[in-house]
């Protein structure tokens, strides 16, 4: 980046993405370091190491950018404060591999969006690099899941034999009557959201076992109720069309109740899962012409957002919620000036 480029201030989108990525990667370093410490599978261990090195590299680069821009570096998370590496194993290696695979898919979407919101050439280049690295992580984790027979494929549909056009409004608007079969996008979204909720339920089950604070534990237990309800609804929609649904991950969690992750770290991670759910449900609404499907996603999205508010209140109460970059409060500045 030349001197002229350095004089261009970061946009709100650029600083917001960098700030959030720092928090995400600092939390990932804690979680992945613990996973690596407990890993026993010699094939899965290199995947964890690769994901961990990516997160560490991102933290170093973001820190350098923020310091150069005279922005404060987020407090984030640390191994010293937020994870006990001596704690017993909480999740199986198979769960960890699926977790990394799902997070790499999230990263592909997030980094592609960051490229699209970046203007300055050095920031664009950085996110393009992140996208390339995450594609490698996605490819590595996918291939290993396939080779181990752990990859869960979405259902297949019959081949199209001829072009057809929709002839009735029933295709979209029938909410209470007889339902048409699911279209491909609806099947894919139901299957993917079911799978994501199953992984989320497994993560929250482990969190609820090791949480210290009573309110935090209750928050996780409520999340388990919501997640399991959503799983049942998605499974029922698939079964209506005689399509298979993936199973859960309950057997991949140990019985450990020892302190493993800080309540702050687990609350942050859960808040991230909630945000992802709202985004994925919104996408599903836009791709679901069948009225009962889109209505279901809208209802579930509202439920998840209300749950998110409960989590935010717990984090604020415990001073765990870092304030993101925000616009200046001009009215407050004027009031302070007048008080001088």
C-alpha cells in the first residue's frame, strides 16, 4: 500500500468487519487450541492445526491494521482467561471436524461479503487472502469427512425430464390446504438448517454441562429447547415429502462437567450462532415460495431474536459485551460543550 492509499480512512464497513473478525478469531484460537490439546485422531489433528494457524495469522494482521489506523485493538479472548487446557475432553474428534467444516462454510460467506464491502486495496487483498485460505480449509475438512464416511449429504431429487411451468397459485400461496412437494431450494435449506441446529444443540449441551453462572446455564438450557424444537419442525417438513433427515450429535459429547471454557467465551459463541440462524432463516424465507415454509421461518426467526436479547442482557450485566465501532453522538458532544 502506497502513502496515498494509507491516507484513505477505513470505511464503517471495513472497520466493522475487522473488529468483528478479531473477536471471532480470538475466540477461535481459544476453542481450537483446546480441541488440538485433546485431539487423538491423527488425521483430524492437522485440520485443527491448520484452522488454528489461520486464526492466529488473522489476529496478527488485523492488529497491525488497527494500530496503523490508530484504532484501539479489541480486548477479545485469551487462552489464559477463557479456556482451561487441562480440562477433560468435552467433544469427540468427529464433532470437532464437523464443527470446523461448518465454520469454514460460514467463513466463505462472511469473507466474500467482506470483500464486497471493502474499498481500500489493502483491505480487499487481505479478505481475498482470507477467502482463499478458508476455501482450502473447507476443501480439506470436506475431503476428510468424505474419506471417514462422516459427511452428511443432503437428499437427492428425481432428474428433470422436461421443462415445466407453474400453472396454479397453489404453488406458492396454499398455507392451510394440501401442500405441494418441496422444491430443491426448500429441501436444501431445511436440511442445512436442521444440520446446523443439530451441531448447535450439541455445542450448547456441552456448554450447559460446564457453565458456572446460574443465569448462563439457564440460557443454554433454553437454547437447547429452542434448537430441539426447530430440529423437530425441519425434520417434519422433510418427512412430509418422504425425505431423510440427518441425526443429532448427542453421542459425541462426553459427560465432563469440569470448567473448560469461560462463561464469557461460551456466551459470545452462542450469540454468534444466534446471529447466523437469523441470517440463514432470512435466506430460507427468500428461497421458499411455499407459504407455510416461509411463515415457519419468519416465526422461528422472531423466536431466535427474542432469545438473542436474553443473551445480550446477560452479557451486558456481566460486562462481557464489547461495544463495536459506532458513529459519534453529536448531541452528546454538544451537551458536553455547553456544560463547560
